[in-house]
């Protein structure tokens, strides 16, 4: 007799490899255009507000509470330009008991709306070095070097970041930025980057080849602790180089839909050998719960044209939101699944707390084939999961849901 699915589930803690702290209040922001217009009209002005220390502290607490509510136990977080906001974020993260890698968003050039976020290259390097000294290497927090994207900095800035990274790479510092997100002909991010630097590929700018003609100008920023978000419009050589250096992609299908950025070609990207993890890209992405991003992931790749289309297996979806993220953070030996010996980062899911999920799991069609029935159960669990069904979130074996109701 079919016993049916269990009444509760344990899932590995979700690992979000691309989200923006200073955009905690920016989901569903309408900018009347695609990426670059949205940044200029909505995001840069919103991020500038975190110069207010009190607002930054409220935002940091809200950010951590949202992460707990959706079961994101570890994350790579693009940080604020303002040191006091980053201090608030690291402080709140440690108080909440969450895992995080973050770095201040480095911008040395930009449009008028970004002016409050800009520093000189020298000041940017000083602030990054201070952040590493203050917050890197804790049991829960680490630091990344985070140029916002290549259009937000100059060749001088990239050279200086490369020198700093050479000095701190052995200490486990990370690198994080955006890559090949928007390819609108002529005026999109990719073409604008190639024109601004005179390079043959966007990735060259992070690989030390940021001088005109892709000539070498400094040290590479790629490596096992380097995560590049989006990678929608990569050349084959870029994918091969990321794979060869052990760099990872943070795949962000929800924000790519929201901003009209296109779809990362799944089969071609997987075939390159590069590790693909998952990112919400909050606030370009308007979903905090990584299984909602998996829902978009499944749909967009099922809808790729012709032979590129793929029906992603439920186990592959779960892997992308968990162990692939731990691998991107170079921590798969510590967390990312429920293997014996790993630290206990996991969620307790009780479907009866969310009636639509319970109904689908317990009353939906199940195959007579036991293996297929298990796959159907996992798929329904991932696609139908909502926040109310998450009853506990544990990091290193400690339930951290109490932070949701604390006064910190």
C-alpha cells in the first residue's frame, strides 16, 4: 500500500548566491526600462538613503528577518557603499545567527543619481581593506571584494582591486560582481562594457585583461571563491575560463524575467563545466524564497527554444539552491546537504501549515512507481513551498527563528 508522502520534511538550508542588502526595500520598483534605466531611476537613489545610520540599521534587521523567514541560511550579499550600513549588516547577521559573505559595493564612476555612492579608487581600497580586517574570518561571516559591475568602476579601480585581492586571496576573501546580464544591442550593459573598456569579452575586465584590446592590466579576480551573477550572454570562451578557474555563476532567472535580461542557456552553460548556483537578486528579483526562484528556473528552461529546452529534474533543482551554492562559497564540506559530519544547516517544513501545499502533496496524483513517486513529491514540495510552511530554520544546529520576533 502507498504510504503517501510524509507529514513533514527536512531540507538543507537554502544558499542564495546573489542578493543586494541595500535593495531590501526595492522589490517591485518600476523604472520604465531595463537594467541600466532601472538602476539610474530606482536603485541608485534608494541605495543612497542608507547613508542614514538609523535607516541602515532598520534595513539590516529587516534583511536578516526576511532571510530567516524564507530559510536562506547562507548568502553572498552585495553590500552598501556606506561603512556604517555594512557595519549594521554584519552586526545584525551575527546576532541573527546567519551565514553571510558580503562586501561593500565599490563604485568610482556613475550617473548623477549614483553620486552619493561614489568614492575615489584610493578610498574604495581603504574601505575594503578595513572591512576585511573587521569582519572576515568569523565562524558566520566573511568578506568579498565587490565592484558593482565593470561600468561602475574604471581600469584603475580594477587594477587596484586586483592588487588587493592578490594580498588577501590566501586568507579566503571572496570576489563577487555581475557579468553579461543585459545584452540590449548598442545601449545595454554588455555592449556598453565592451565599448567602455575596448575589450573582447566582459569577463576580460575581471580577469586582469581590462586594457583596450584585452591587454593585461592587472591581476585576475577569478578563482574558487569568485561568484559572477547572471552570465546570461556569455561567449564560449568566457564559460570555459570560468570553469577553468573554478569560478561560479549565480543564476538569477526571476530578476532576469523582471528586467527583460533574457535566459541563461542551461544546457550550454552546464556543458562548459562551470558551477551553477542560484540567486534571488533581491531587489531586481521580487522573490525572497529560493524555491520561488526555482519555479521560474524550471519554467524558463523548459521554454528555451528547440533542442535547448530542458525539463530540470527535481533533484537538480534542489541541488542548485543548496549544495551548488555551498560549492560556490567553497564551503560544500561544511554545509549544503544533510550528509553526516556536516554542520546542521536545515529547514523543517510542515506542509499542513500551508493548506495548498498540503493538498497537493497529500491528495495529488502519485505514480505507482516508487522512484517516480518520490520525484513527484520533491517537485511538488519545491514548487509549492511558501513561507508559512517553514516551521524552523537551523544554522549549525541552532534554531534561529526566534530572531523573527526579537527587538534587535
